[in-house]
C-alpha cells in the first residue's frame, strides 16, 4: 500500500514563521504591485484617457391641470414613465430639431435627454447632458418650449410656466475612485502574495535545520559545522568504528566535508573519514558507517528520500547525516542564539 511519509510530518511553526518573516519582502512587493496595477490602471483609464468632460442643464416646468370639483390630480396628471416616453417621442424630437434649425440629429437628442423626473405631479424636471455646454443649454431650452407646446394641446392642462431656467450649463463632476481602486489593488495583491507564500512554504521540502531531517527521515543528524556539539555527536555515533564513509547529495563537496569533519575529531582519534561517491556501493558496503552530507536550503527533499531508498536497497545503512552550508542567520534565530558559534 502506498504511503506518504510527509503526510504525517508535524509542522515546525517556529521554522514556518521564520521562513515567512524572510518572505515579507515578497508580501510588500505584492501589495505595492497590486496597488500600482489596479490603482494605476484606473487612473490611466479614467483620468489620462478619460472622455471629454460633459455639461448638464437641469430645468423645471410647472403644469397647471384643470380639475373638476373633488377630483384628485392623480386622475389627470401624466406619470413619470409616461412623460419619459413622451419627451423621447418622434413628435418631441421634431419640435426640438425645428427650434434648433436642424443642427442636431434625433440620435443626439435621444442621447442628450438623460433624466425625466416628476418630484411632484405638477412639476417636470429634465436633465440634458452633452459635451458642449452651449449645445446643452440650447437643447434644454428647446425641450422646455416643446413641453409647453405639447401642454397647449392637452385639454387636461390649463397652463405651464418655467420654475427654473438656467443660463449656463454645469460641468458633470466624475467621482475619482483612484484611491479606492489603489486600496483594493493593494488588498488583492497582498492576499495573492500571502496565499502564494503560504502555499510555497507548505509545499517546500527543503532541509534547513537538523531537526527537520531527523523528524522526516528518522536518521540522526550530526548537525552543522558551526555547531559546537558536532564533535561529540560524531564520536558517540561512531564509537568502536574506524573506517567511516562520507558521501553526499549532488552539488555537495564530499571531500571538503570529510576533511572538515576529520578536523573536528580530537588529536589521535582512531577514526578515519573517507569520501566515497554515491555510486561506489561496494566501498560503501565495506565501510563500518556512513555519513550522508545534505545541502541546506536545496529543494531536494524527494531526492534525499530517493537516495536513502537506493542505499537501503544496496544494503547500505545511513548512520548519520551532516547539514552542509546552512543559513547561519536562520539557525541563529531558530535556536535563539546571539551569534552563530564555530569551533
């Protein structure tokens, strides 16, 4: 039955948060990039390449209805949907175009007349919006005249008068949401970077501290060359042994590792460390013990597992391992040391 060794590996939260701390620059970069992309994109689209400014004219016309005694105005007054349809009808368009001497088209008028509101049954409030303030003012006045002309034909309407008739158009102010877009982009970029960092750290099988190797592969770890206890570990784990083979993963200098370990032994120690290539299985089997040198910070978790399995199939047992080239600053923080000590 297939078994996943890493499925039950406990999470080293201290190492996790230390690694997360090292990635804070990526988180800040994600926040910055998100803000620049979303906020900057919004600014470019709605400010640098914004369409021409628009101008609006709001006017109100009062309608005096003819009502019989005790007759509610709702029986005779036109509703807002009705006025909206009437003001966009062909009859109104032709009346307005005739007043403006045909300088505008029906499509332009349909687009310019934006809102028709009925705040009161007797009041019609119209809004005309165009990119030319003079044209907006002319269309608005022609529209009010067209309303009066239409009302004169209705038996329910006695008279009309203009309540408000502006003499100039007001520029339509656009809500600038650059700041909000930038904040949204920062949140989006930060969340994306945070998810990416956590996802990367969760899948990272790198060996960075000796405890990770021991918990994962159940093989004693001598430590690193910078740890003061490595000599004692070496002597105890290989006591009564004289010929020890030293082999390592790809990219590790086995000769240098064997020489460095030999220097840590007390003067006159009857123990020889011999560098052996991983493929020299006969020499590995002839040795009395084996030290596997593992590179720190290298994404080789599955490769290590594969090599340990290969050695096991060849009848070679790994006695202990050595973590080569660790990140001293990370070890210092992990173990709470003031400085990394070396012998």
